[in-house]
C-alpha cells in the first residue's frame, strides 16, 4: 500500500495483513505528518470492514436538563441551577419536546443531560418511561457512563441493579459521552471533578455485561498530546476485548467558546482527520467510526469518510452541547443532505437503526 522506503511502510504491511498495531506504532502514526498515508491506510481498513457503505440514522437529540453540579472545565453546556438560561424539563415536557420534532421515520432519541443536584432518581426513570410510552417504536439511547454512575448513587443501588431499573423503564442503549481523555494528566485539568477514566471503563463493562450496547468517545483538540490519544484508544480497545459492547467510536472535536479553555483555537483540519484515521487504525475491535458532523463541521465530516469513518450519526435537529460551545455546523441535516454528502465522496448511504441494522 505504501512504498517500501516509506517511514510507515512496516505499519502499512501490518495493516494490510490485518494485524493489531501496538502502542509504539500508534504513537508513530499519531506523530506522523503524512496525512495522505494515514488516510490511505485507514480507508483500506474501513473498506475491508464496510465496503462502500456509510451509515446514517434518523434521530433526535433530547437534553432534559443542562443543570449540572460537576462544572467540568471543558464544558460550556452545563450550569448550576440558579444560572440564567438553564432548563429542567419534566417527563411530560420531554414528551412534548419530542413530539414537536417527531416524524414517523425517527428511530432514535439520543438523550443526555446534566447531573442535576435536586432531581431524584425517579425523575430520570420517569423521563424514560414517559418517552417509551409515547414512542414505543423509538430506540432510547440514553445516559452516558457518567450519568449511569450518578444514577446508581441516587438510587443507592449497585450499577447493575440501576441499569436493570432503567432498562425496565425503556432504556435501549447508551451513548458514548463523558470519556473525554482518560489519562489523569489531562483529565485532571479538563474534567477535574468528573469520574475517573478507570471508572468510566468499569461502568461501560457493567453496561455491556447487562446486555446493552454502548458507544465510546474521545474529546480531542485542547491541551492533550498525541500520546494521550494513543493511551485513550488502547484503553478502549482493551475494554472492548473484555466486554465487547462498544458499537461505535466517536472522536469529538473540542469547541472552546464559553469553556475554561476559551483562549484555545480548537483542533484544525489536520488534527481532525488524523484522529479519525488513527482511531480506525488502532480500534481493530470496534466496528464503526463516526464522523459526527455536528462537531467536526460538515465539510470535514465529509472528508473523514475517506479517512476511516463509516458513519455520520444522523439528522439530530436540536443539538445543544456543541451549540453552547460555539458550534457552527448548524441545525439538523435533512436525509437528502446526508445522502448527497455521502455520494459526494463516492460512497453509498445506508440508513440504519441505532444498533446498525439496515433499514
Ligand atoms: O460527553 C462537552 C462532549 C459529549 C464539549 O454516542 C464537548 O452516538 C466539544 O457524547 N466541545 C456529548 N465536545 C456528545 C456525545 C455524543 C454525540 C453524538 C453521538 C454520540 C453517540 C455521543 O460532548 C460530552 C463531552 O464529551 N463535550 N463539551 C465542548 N466544549
């Protein structure tokens, strides 16, 4: 795939042979400036796994509350209960909101929010129950590992029992947020009061053990170094070897506005494409890499489909996390936008549900 004299030729040979790359090789890729070579290798892997298919879904985002007592340095979305512009929707209001943006082809609600200091466990359970009752056919992908751990504390129950209660109320799978950067050197600065990386991985193991699928993420383009990406990806890969329930990895491009890091520029084009390619090359046991257009920006998300990504997420509509931090990708994409976008790079749009069944 690469000429034998190329500095990455030995890695390309391993990629060709379908062999797992080690940490040292990951670091060489992460530090390489040869973006086309990374893209070529990652695209070959993605073509081997998925041919020319690019998955997308018809979904809606729902954020029941942006009140959160944690106050992560990386976040512009969440705030304390007395701050202006906060919201806390009751289960009925969540259903009303969901109804506002509903259409018969919606297959997923993506539900994340803050760790509300005053809500009881039952509020979260009732939100799921009310949505499931109103939209029994829609998959509820709800609560990150951070929220699941918090809910277990609220419920005063072990995590597996908590998950069982949430499942009974309608939980179908979990989104991948809250992973940020696992390495404490960085995590202690960007999410100093959030659960540790070890705990995030442990809770995802329990989610998988319960039979639910989940996604995983990495927040990049702030104060981390390439070595932290490799550490993060290798730890996800190790967890996946153990528990096997990650469906999709989503690299999240940092948006600085309104955060403690507002002075930073955020990741550039090269960093975004490099992280997409690196994740495809290192995560040999996670099937899908998502180019989340809301955070990458539409044009770079389209290019990412040629750098290892095979999924675009969905129509989204009412996204608030990125918007709060200066996101400019705009409101939802229509299905026609998404299909044109995928065809524009010579690939084939495939409509999926949340667990990657073709529709
Ligand atoms: O957990 C917070 C991140 C996540 C910022 O699982 C920020 O399919 C950038 O996880 N700049 C929420 N990112 C989004 C998320 C997600 C999105 C789409 C699909 C899926 C999925 C998951 O956003 C948070 C946090 O890691 N985040 N603040 C920021 N300023």
